[in-house]
C-alpha cells in the first residue's frame, strides 16, 4: 500500500494535460524513469482513481474527396473489368 501511495504521488505530476498526450504508457515511462518500481496496470488503476485520462486517438486525414461533378478519367489502357463468373478477373 505504501508503494501505491508513493506511485500515486508520482503519477499525478507525470500526467501533463497539455500540450502533449499523456496516457498510461507515457506516464508509466516517466514514473519508471524516476526510479519507482510500478506496473502498467497499477498506473492504469491509479490514473482511474485520480480521474486522469489520456487523449485517445488521432484525427483521421481524409486524402481523397469524391466529387461527382468532376469528370471520370478515360480508359486509356482499354482494360476490360467485366467478369463472366465470380473470381475470373
């Protein structure tokens, strides 16, 4: 219990809300770097008890935006994409 309290005191300053994302892996690395022996699940539990959470996920980048008003490119290679039966082309 004493180690958990010491780890809890170390978790709180290790979790910095801005400007970077501090979830369990980064907080765990910071606490281990301070020389406190602690497990990943203990850090998870302590962060949950303290109400701390990392920012999850990244915003997806949309690389292709379909616009039906744009013309479709011509089939300059004269490729035939029709199949008589499944799994033929």
